[in-house]
């Protein structure tokens, strides 16, 4: 993956923030290299992102963050996945990555109980069965898209899950939601108010700031809080003033 130029454009300045120190078969997570062509480079970038998010959400033992791109193919799933892996392995946090898409992140999931559905019958014990642990880490992945109505793949009703979200908040220290932009209209109103903050992923040098601004407005309209912007796939410097509207 190309360089993440500014890990997070946060609205609040934060200086000197310390780094916070019956199961399903494991999910298979692909390896991705960082800025300097190494795993260490990726982890450094993700650690910086985590520190900035914790500064924006102080005093919380359990946090939930939603990553969404302003359009498809901006690398949102890769960032959400690598961020989750780093926080789980380096910060030793209990993390769940909620996969609402399943199309672009390269994850390989085990078979799931076909009777599990995202409806009023879904209880905390049942959602536990849907969690896919990642071997050797404290990371679990929840392929939530598999529990949705197959006739309406772009619709996930988070308000109709029988309280499973409260279970995730108690079970994990960090909830990371990988959310496709195509679902902002269909499922955004039910998920955005549930998370502590939203990170907008922008493909530098390609995405127009007006497009990213429209995503921000959708988030706010749905009762969410925009924490900032991640610039992905950046190769040349972009003056910050271009994105001052965000």
C-alpha cells in the first residue's frame, strides 16, 4: 500500500499523547507492506493513527470507529484491516473488525452457520458464533455482510440486531467498522449514531474535496462525528488548504 501521508487530520490538536499501552475457525488475513516496503513501516503508520484517534476520543475504555471512503477503491478496507491488526498485536487490545462489505479486503472466512441472521432473533450468544478469530492475536473479525438479507446486500439494519452491538462494546476494547460508501444511504442512518467517530478515507490526488465533503455532510446529517481524514495512496504533497473545508 502507498504512503498514508497525514495519518489523521484531526480537528483538535493533541501533543504528548501516550501510546495506550465455542469459537469459530480463524480467518485468513493477507499480509500488506508499509511505506518503506516493510511490515514495520505499516505498523508505524497505524500506530500513529491509533494515537491520534485516542486523543480525539479521550477517557474511553472502549472505542468504536467507522472507516468509510468517499468513493469505492480508495483503500478503505486495507486501512481498516491493517489498523485493526496493529492495535491488536502492538497495543495488545481486544479488537473486532466489523466487515460490512467483504468485496475488496482480501480476507478469507470460514464457513458460517447458515441459520445466523441479522434480525431481532440475533442474541449476544449467537453473534459470538459469527466471530472469526485471527490466530496469534487478540483480533476477531465479524463478517457482518454474511448475516444480511441476500436479496438486499447493500442494506444492513444495525437497529434490528437484538442488541448485539452492546455485546460487542462490552466484549472488545476497540470496534473498527469497515463501511463501503455505497451503503451510506441505505445503512448509514442505523450505524453512524452507534460509533464514537468516523474516519473518511480519501485517495490523494484523485478524490475531489467536494466529494469528501459530501460524505462528511452525510455523516453529520445521520448524527455522527467526523474525527478527520486519512489520505491514502499519496505520492506528492498536497497543500493542507485544499482540504480545509473538511
